[in-house]
C-alpha cells in the first residue's frame, strides 16, 4: 500500500511503503462465516513508529458465491458462481500528509504462455452504480487460443463509508500494467504456493490502483476507504441493459418518432383534403 501527496509539491511525494508482508494479521477464525461464505483479514504493521495505525487497520474481506447474481452494496458487481469478491478496506488510518492519497499495488502470477491484459469498457448504463460509467478487467489469456482463463474486474470507484451511497464515491484510477519480475520475500505466500519458479516458470505483473479526489481531501474527511473487485475463472461477467432501462429508452426515443409520424400523416391528409375540394374557375 502506497501513500503519497501531491498537494504541497509539484511532484508526487511518496511516504515509506506499507508492506503487507510485514503486517500482523488477526486470526481468520473470528470472522469466518460458513453460512454467508465470508471472511475478513484484518492487519496492522508489526512496527508503527509514525502512529498512523493507532486507531486504524487494513482489511481484506472475501465473499464467495454459490450462484450467479448481483451484489447488494455498491458498486453492485454482477457475479457468477465461479467468482468471488475481494474488498480492500482502509479504516481509521491517520494520513501522513495534508493531501495524502493511497494506492494499492496488485500483483498477479501466471504460468508461462499466459498473457495479462487490462481492458476498459464504458457504458451509458449506470443503473446499478450511479455516475460510474467505466468497468475495468485484468484478464489472463492463453497465447495459443486467446481464451480467457481468469480475471480481476472492478468499477472505477471506491467508497468512503461503511454503508456506501452515491455521494460517498471516491475517484479510482488505474495505471498501466507492468512486468514486475522482482525478487519476492522468502516468506511470501507467492513463494509458498508457486515454489521457486517465480520469474522463470511463472511471470509476475503488477498494476497500481490509486484512490482520491481531485484535491486529495476525500480520505482526510472520511477516514474510511473501501474498494471492491471480482476475482474469478473464465470470462468476466458483462452488464447488459435491464428491461427497465430498455423501456425508458424505448419511450424516450419512440415518443418523438411517433409524434413525427403522426404529425406527417396529419399534414399530408390536410393537404390532400384541401386539393380534393378545389374546383377550377372554368
């Protein structure tokens, strides 16, 4: 997790990074819910010399789904049974600058022959996420047949409330995808899962996702930030126009057309009637 400031200097000022591998994490047994299929990982730095985490924490909430549907809270992501929701939460952490913003670095590990691509899709339909028109997807594709193997999908927004509303929206920006075959810590869960093939048998890519308004004051006011993403296998879900939106568009576009056709018919009928009653002077 990066914290940086743009308010006081013409260039970005980065503070010391919050490396999540150095955090102390609570036991998952306290938050694991077998009925709702949810769990929450909450952590604080092992050492906190600045005192930023005296009343704060970083958390990752995970939700699994048994069937397809749409998530209730904003951003109301459309999901399938082959996907899960991951929510990044920054709560109560004291910023180290007057105009601090935060960014989350997301790293992906893929086998050789798999290519990561970042897709951006825009739609005029904001029925489920008001004022947010962009959906981003980080997809893993096979080089042989270009089949999508897995994805990470999110809306271009975060929220500054535990019960998010439209007015709690926080601007979310994504940087370009970069190759990142760095040396990971020996204790990293990546090494534990993939072994010693990182950088040779497997490739690592990373993307930075930043949060904050134009003036960088959003987090200072809220002291809360949550960002949700969908993680799954196969093709990412695609939103389509709902019957309600289709009906509204049909009325909005159909009514002027109907009035134009009726008006044209009335004019033609009036002209035809006038000429039919005309009698020559001779």
